[in-house]
C-alpha cells in the first residue's frame, strides 16, 4: 500500500513559519510524527483528521484521500 506524502501539511508549516516541533505542539503530536507524515512514512490517524483539518484548513480529502472524497 502506497502512502502519499502530506505535502499540504509541509506547505502549511512553511507558510506559517513553523518548525515540525511547533506544528506538533499545535496538533498535539510528536515532532517525529509530523516528519513521518510529511515524508509519507506514516498516515494521519483517522481519528485526528477532522481536528487537523479544522486547525490547518487543509481538507480532509487532502489529509486522507483514502477515507474522504474530494470536496470534504
């Protein structure tokens, strides 16, 4: 199974001048988890998609296209 890199998460972080550690604190995640998400080594936990979407403005589809259709 191929896991997509979360380019949108990295773009959000750069746009807001955040380190992985700072974004992790905002999202209540470890810095290593942010790194793994951005590099496609890990998928965002399905239970966290809604909250991450609300905090970042990234669509649920972009965060987990395997679970959410485009426009969600």
